[in-house]
C-alpha cells in the first residue's frame, strides 16, 4: 500500500490488538501493510480511563 491513501481504520484496547483486527479484516500479514498509528491507547492525563488505540492499515 505504499503511496496509497486507501485503507481501513481499526480500534482496539492496545496497538497490537488494533493491528491484529485490521490484518484479519484485510486477510493480510503485517509485512504486507503500512501501519499508521492514530492513537496509542495511553491512559488519559490523570490515568482514570485507558484510551483506545487506533491504527490505519
């Protein structure tokens, strides 16, 4: 997908979970896609709620 603006956005509790979900949806391997991190799923400023990891494949 180099140079392509196409792809899907996927969310998960962790970056790995989000990536794995996306790979399953696309039926591809990690080495076949470019992964862009949109949100890393880190906790909020005071640590009350975990954020959600989001990636674009």
